[in-house]
């Protein structure tokens, strides 16, 4: 789950309220004999949670695409070396909940799995174990630690 208060409000208050409102509208539409409105209500009931889940699942990839356009120089600096590029504040939606997450460069491009990321960690002389990883492009990954911030300096912006 995300640390973001907006995600909390959406998942705990807005979506259930939307579902209840659409369900009431569906019952009213069926009783009034308006099948087209009932179909729209059913579509809304199905689309709202599906859209929410898809946006949670692909949020990190989408934010990376936006972030990478604005930080091309940082990505160029990290090419071909092992480095922590930056702390990833947008993390928390896809893999790891409230864990600490980082955008990293892996010179060997093997951090697709936790085992591969664990092989990267000693090269950076980091003590924290990596609990999740996600490949964003060749040599660039999101990694997460469990309640243990990585202590290596990030690349300068």
C-alpha cells in the first residue's frame, strides 16, 4: 500500500463511496425500467476499481518515463557503472508498500531478480538487504529495502 495520503483517501473513502452511489443508481435504474442507465452503472462499477488497480500497478513505470525526460543527464552519468541514482519517492504503489526505494544503475544489468540485486549490493558496500526489484530499462532498476535506508550517496542532480 502507498504511503501517500491521497492513495489512502482514494482507496478507503472515495472508491467505496463511488461503488455505493453507483449501486444505488443501478437499483433505481432497474426499477424504473431504464436498461441503458443500468448498463452504464454496471460499467462504472467495473471500471472504477479496474482503473484504480491498473494505475497502482503501472505507476512506477509511468513516473519513471516522466522523470527520465527531466533527468537525462543523471541517467547518462550512471550508464555503465554501479550507483544509486536517487531515492524514489514515488515508490509504494507497486511492490513494497512503505519500504525505502531507490533508482539504481547496475553495470552488469543483473538486478532483475532479488538475487541479482543482492549481487549488486556488495559492489556498492551496502549493508541493507534488498527485498524487491523492478527493471525500468537496461541497467536501471527500482530496488527496495525493508525499513533500512541505503547509506551510499546518490548521484548529484
